[in-house]
């Protein structure tokens, strides 16, 4: 799994990142940017976006099965959010 920083893409804005990922053949972007839904129009895009609704690994890790399912089920041009419950 590539990360944007490992590819030198950390400086790209969301629209540019999506474009570059499509050009490089990516099918899905997984992000924690919860505002992505409001910032990007995915109509006509060849890739999909999965948004994790938390950033803390201890909260995200127990949801890996749900994340994997979202990645497998999401279709090009779609954005799917994966709920991450709060502990406590």
C-alpha cells in the first residue's frame, strides 16, 4: 500500500492528488480527510474514495474488516465513509 508521502505527493491538493492517482492507475484512495465529501465532485472519476471517520490508529485498527469491505465494495466515482466508533 503506497502512501502519498512515499510517492512525493504530500504537497498535492485533493483534486490534484485524485488526478495523479487516476493517472497512475489507482482504483481507491483511503483517507481520513472527512471534508473530502464536500470538496470533491467524483462524478466521472475512475477511482473511488474511502474515508475513515477517525485518525487514531487504536480506534481504526479494530475496524480493518469494515475498511477492507468498503474498499472491495466501493465503485468508481463513489465516496464511502467507514464509521469508527469512539471508545469509552
